[in-house]
């Protein structure tokens, strides 16, 4: 039997008739929608089998590869047969100590640095050093103690306020029980003693002093400033607290924000305090020397027979001056004393009869000297202002304050260094700063250049006692200065 020729006119007409019927019944499959989605466009495109054999072959090969990978995986997933352990490498964990495995089988254990450690062993004391800016809550959280328990213990402690006033460098001892709960706290009560707070199971607390012997060690350090005072102090082995104390001792003669230069040098004799082998805060500077811009300054700590402690120079004259040169910790001098300055707000040229110290808002402002507060209130363009009378015709003015301290009330007497207010920008001011004026007999003087009579030295009997007690410290300072000579010569 002869098969019909597919290319005959009859067969072609038949296929065309079938296609027309299909197009009428299923028009959405055959419509050319080139603006449609990928599926629609793909369906609309005619298939040319002769030119697309390689595409079909590639698809079949891909399907075969997927079958080889996926099917065994599915079979393994649903298989109930046990695997051949001989082909596996089990993960070996360190075994718990024998004492734990035998004596504390029901006790929970913690995995720390590759070793099993029973929680009961965490009952030992943990020492934590307070860092700058760290809160008490952060310290307890680092030790794994919940804030709820910390607040409960603090609410029951008679000395809770002392614990919340810890300074950087001080250490807290924390002891935890078998479940990690706080059972005791130790902290410094003063330079000599500590307080221990025991926490019972019912949450009650019991405070008791912890005796400890304080050991004082005398140390000598020296350095040459290359970049900053803190950098040189750190290289010499001084703590930040000791560096700040040195700056405070010389603050009457040296402006550490403006006067320090590369090549300036210092030597310090100071105490380090240790209790039970651990260094604690509280060491004092016994003697120091500082060379700034070629000028030499000395500071010697002397305790008078009546118990008064003060720093003196080598001649027995107090370093504490009648006035502090800068009554605020400032970032820069934004405007100096001038007979003619264009006002930044008014735009007029007029005298600027003080010094402007730029500082962040809220920075404490202190009384430059002891005296009586004449006024504390709003003063025209000065804004919130305090004026202090120091006697003998000397007065000081502090302007643009954001607010006053409790001591800043008219008629109150304040001592040198008392906080009287805080930096702001009240009145005619474009940025936070302190406007500071110094007057002698009602006449404005430049606070940076005014010369005041030096304080009186120690009287005869006390001067002899001073020289006798400070002689050894002077020798130590001289020895430290000599050790700096090679470093100075190399510059």
C-alpha cells in the first residue's frame, strides 16, 4: 500500500484546514503577542525543528544530569536503612573531667575555650577593671549577671551610692554561684579598705569591711614631648590619672592647652599604691619638674605640721596663685582681649574687654579665685552672668552661661575652683563659649597677660622643715633630669 505524499496539494490543504479550525477554537495560543510576557512570546514563535536540534539536545543532557544527582539524594533522605559507620569520621569533643563525670553527673556544664567547666567552679571571684565611660550595668552584664538582680541588690545595699561612683581604673570583684547568680560584690571604699556585700539566697544583703594592707611604692619617670603630653606620659609609663594630676599641679604657671611645645620635658616622682599585689588608685605626685619653652618649673609636695598639704616651688613659695589663669577647660581661644574688634552679631567695631574661651555647652566654669558673688543674673548682651569680688579692687566676670550652679547666688562666698555655672551661648553669642573679664580697680585688664604679685613663701621655721623633707625628692628629680640629657641632645 502506498503511503500518501505529505507534500501533495491535498495533504497541504487538509493541514491548513485543521490549523484554521484550531486557530478559531484556540486563538489565544496563536495570536502574535510580541509585547506580552516571555511565555506568550515563546508560544507565539514558530518552532523550527531542523534549526533547533542542538537546543533540544542540551535540554535532554541537563535533565539527565539532574536525574543522576537528585534521585540518589531523595532516596537517601527517605531511606530507613542505617548508614555504614565505618565510613564516617565522628566529631570528638573533649571529655569532662573524671570528677565531674562521676560526682556531678546531674550538674550542668559550660563549654569554654575547648574545655568542659562545671558552673560550680564559676563561684570564684572575678576581677573587673572599670573603664572610662563604662556603666555599672555594662560591668554586670559583661559578667553575665541580669540587670534585674543588679537593681535588686543595689536597692538593698546601704553603700549603693559608693558603688555607683566608681572611677576608671578601680576594680570590682564579682562572685557567682553554681547557677551563675551573683553571691557577693567587692569594691573600694577608699584608698585603704574595701567593702564586701554578700547576697543570700533570699536576696538579702550583708555588708562588711574587708581589711587589706596598702603598700606604697615610690617611682620616678621622665619624658620628652614629641607629639602630645599624654603620648610622652604614656611612653614614660605614667597613667592618665597621674598625667592629669601633673597638669593640675602646674596649671597656675603653664597653660597645657596653649603653651606645650615639642621638646618640652618633665620628670616626676610619684607613688603607686598596691593592695594584695594589685595596683589601686590613689597615688600622689611627690615632686615634679617641667621645662616649657626653656623655662624651668618645680613642684614639691609638702605636708605642714598642722596637716595642710600644698605644692611649693624649690624656694618654698606656693604654686597656688591667687587667681587661676583659665577658669574653664576650653578647646580654643575664640577671641582675645582687644581695643577694637568687629562684633560678630552687632557688626560694629568696639573694644573686646575680655577673653572668649570656646568650649562645649555644659562645660563647668569655676571661680578664678576666692571671693564674694556680687551678682548672678541676666546682664544685657552678656546673657547669664556671674560677677565675683575678690577684694583689693579685683573682680572677675563670667558671661554667656547656660545656667548657674547652686553656689552662684548673690552674697555667697566661694572658694577658688568652686563651680559657679556652665558654658552656654545666652545673650549676644554665636556659639557656646565663656566670656571672661578681669578688672583691677574697675579697669579692664587682659586676663592672659595681667601680672599679679606672687604668693608669700613659707615663714622661717616652716621653710627649714620644708627643705629638710623635700631634699631627697629634689635629688631624685635632678637624677631623672640628667637621664633625659641624651634624648634632648639627640633632638
